[in-house]
C-alpha cells in the first residue's frame, strides 16, 4: 500500500533532476528530452498510426503513438507496415484493413516532419518539461496510471480503484474525476515502457519503485496475472535499470506482499 514516505520520495524526485532548458532551442524543438529510440537526437515529432492484426479467430485493432526524432518515427511506421503485411491477412476484416490502410501508413512514413504542436500536446499530457513549463507531477502520475490501467486494452473498475489508492497518497490535489477522464481519453498509443522511458529522467529510484508497485498492484487487481501484463511489467523494470535477477526478486516480493488479493 502507498505511504506518506512514497509521496515525499516521489514529489522530491520530480523537478529536482530537471536539466536546464537549451538556451537557443531551434524553433521546431520544444523540449530537450531526447528521442526515446535513438536517445541522441531531440524529440521533435509524434505520429499516431492505426494497427490491424487478423489471426484465425481474432481481429485486433487500435492505434499506436510513436514519439521521437523524425528518422526513428519513420522507421517505426515502416516497421508497423511490415508487421501489418505479415500478420494482417488471416481474417476478412484485417485483410481489408491491410490492403487499404497499410499503404497509407507506408506512404505517410515518408512525409514525417517535425511537429512542435503535437510534441507539446504529448508532453503536456505526460507532464514532461517543455520550453514553456517544468515537470508536471500531476500529469505525469495521472498519465502513468492511465497507461498502466489500459496496458491490457481495457479499464476494469478494480484497476482504477487500486491506482486511485496510490494517487490519493502521492498527490495532495488528487481528484477521482481527473483520473477517470485521463483513463477514458487514453486511447492506447504509448505503452507503459515507452512512457517509462520519458519518466526515468525525472524520477529518482524511489519514485521509479512507486510506479513499479502501482503497476504490479493493478496487474494483481483482478486476481489473475496475464502473461502480457507480466511481460510489460518486466520491460518497465528493465527501463528503470533493474537487472534480470532484480526484476525476478522485485516481482516475487510484490506478489508475496500485502497487495496480493486473497
Ligand atoms: Zn531517434
């Protein structure tokens, strides 16, 4: 369960390790946060891409959001087109989507340009600093919770309840309606580990532990551990710098801990 101590460590973590803004940022560059893929060029663009997968029995679709430098976002879009060609044929709906949507994504990839407006909107949403504001703790936490709750594609009431329990302690100004709205608006897009890539620059290890604990508590909220959710949790722990052994140990301690539903 979250404690006051967590609030102190998390609140303290945010805002302290903020890098100074670049003195002469280029007009199209609104943040000095690097691209999460190459980690070297600046983050300058965001693109949302629909995805379709047709398996023999299941048809999956949704949208993914890629944020990064122009070259990495283009690569991700081309990779997405390739995946659609590989997996998009096995149901009639997916076939139609693959034939009509994939060429559009493929074509759009070549027209990716820097997009300061969309980058600003994304960073506002996830609380990462831009040249107009510092780190926003509330946005970072609401968005982390939304990404975690929606990591399996659906928001179950028990998951929202558990996340609310954490946020209540971590955020003095916590409002349940704000969390509900953020979850409702969170239409897929950024995965929890992509989200963690942004957060890790501003979170101290203690703050990172809180995010991992909240994620584990949400996974355990419905009483069963989905393989996909567990994999995502491992990826987030890896982003936060845990070794393979540490990931195993941390997970075991959380599952054995008090957050396990009886
Ligand atoms: Zn890049």
